């Protein structure tokens, strides 16, 4: 019987680092719930998100540590390599747009729009991600997060004084998206970890 080959190191590293990012972003969005919700409610939401983040980190770290037992990718460029480069460019553009939003909205006294605007930027960046990786989940995450952010912008336009409450709802909505993405990545991580164990 042929022993199964361990999965490519680059794939495991990509999913592992992605899980760590989802844990970080989930907690970041969850922290916004404290802006306008009662502390008890916000703490409960954050605790649930924290449990998810722990699971993401555990799987992500295991994948990264298992990388040494995984075979490396082929030397020739592959479609996956190009996709990862495109992903890096998209993250870079997203970061620049968020920085611009911070710089523009802060000095002009429009800080109340900041969190919803960031949610819109994050949501929109998932649309090209869906095309790059040909994943349906990216379309769902993109649409959900963009709608959450847009609804937040509209709500602040209607009642500027309600921005703390709006930030809490936007944070919770965006945290749902990152939690969903984290669950998706966790499910993708498990067969990789099993393959690594089988190859030992």
C-alpha cells in the first residue's frame, strides 16, 4: 500500500496564517460592540467570538508547526502561486484604502463614519478574491460585509448621534463574516492535518 504524500507546505501555510488573521479580525470587530451596546451584551458577544478565535488559532498554529513535515511546492510557478500574489496585492490595496479613510474622515470631523466605511472596504475586497480563488464563500462574505457596512453608513447619515450603536451593530455583523470564514478555513485545515499525520 502506498503511503500518502503530505500536502504542500505553501497550502498549509496559507490556511494556517489565514486562520490566525480570522482570529485577530474576529476579535477586532467584536471589540466594536462595546461602543454602543451594554457591557454585558458586548462581553457575551466577544466571549463567543473569543471561543471561535481560540479554535482558529489552535488549528492555524498546528498547521504552521506541521509545515516541516510537508513537501514543498514545485519550483515552477503554479496557478496557486499567482493567486497568492494577487491576494497580497488585494490586501495591500485594502490596507491603503483603509488608511485613506482614516486620514480623510478623522480631520474632517466625520469619524462616526469610520467603522462602517472600513466594513464596506473590507467587504468589497472579497469580490475580486472570489474571482482569484474561484470560491463561492468569498462572494457571500463580500455581499454580507458590504451590506452591513453600507447599512451602517446610511444609519449614521440618518442619525449621526446614533453612531456608537451603529458601530456595535456593524462590528457584530462583520464579526459574523470573519467567524464564518474562520469556520470554512478550519474545515479545510482538518484534512491537511490528517494527511500530515498519515504521512508520518
